[in-house]
C-alpha cells in the first residue's frame, strides 16, 4: 500500500467515525446532520483533491453502510467525493486564503446540490423529500466549509516558522 492510499484510508476512517458518532437526527426527513464534512473539506484543502475525494467518498460511504443508509451509497460516493475533490482542486491550483475558502464553499455547495439532484430521482424519495432535506444539507455543507477551512488555517498557523 502506497503512502497516498494509506493517508486516504486513515482519513476515510476518521470521516466515517466523525459521521457516525456525531449524528444529529432530522425527524422530518429521517436523515441526519453530521460533522464528517469538516474533515472531508480539511483533507481536500490540506492534502489535495485525490485525498479529499477519497476521504469523502469512502469515509461517508462506510458510514452509510454501517449506519443503515446503504440506499444512499451511490449518491454519497459521488456527492461526498466532490465535496473533498473540489476544495483540493481549487486550493492547490493557486494557494491562498481566497482560493481555499472558495474551494471549501464550492465543495459544500456541490455536496448539497448533488444530494438534491440524486435524491429527486430516487424511488421512494423524490423531489418533495429531496427539497425538504436541502436546507439541512446546505447547513451541514456550510458548517463543513467553515470548520474545514478553519482547521486548515489553524494547521497553517501551528506549523508556521
């Protein structure tokens, strides 16, 4: 196993743990909010698009499997993968605070929109439930963007010479 695969595995496990242990149920939709997005966006910003995408896709998919939401697995792989990939892609093209924040926000928005689009087409869910879940996904993505960006900036400050 190469270093990158090992790092993705470690971050995916951490994303799954954070997702499963800090769940906030949303009774109206049967879903939940979680803090895994913070680590997904952090991984993308700090370690690049491949690690961010791997951590988001595989960590969140593992949480879906373990937590009883296997129906969402294909959606999660795509939406959470994008959520980690986009911050890494944007931030690593031209480093800087503005680019990092833009990447974090873009990743969060892609996750929320990805779930909205996919859930609208899923049997048993459909547009009405997808729209009902959208504000929660936006809130979760925003919390992930703020938390992931803040954690990334904190690591920058801690390791500055």
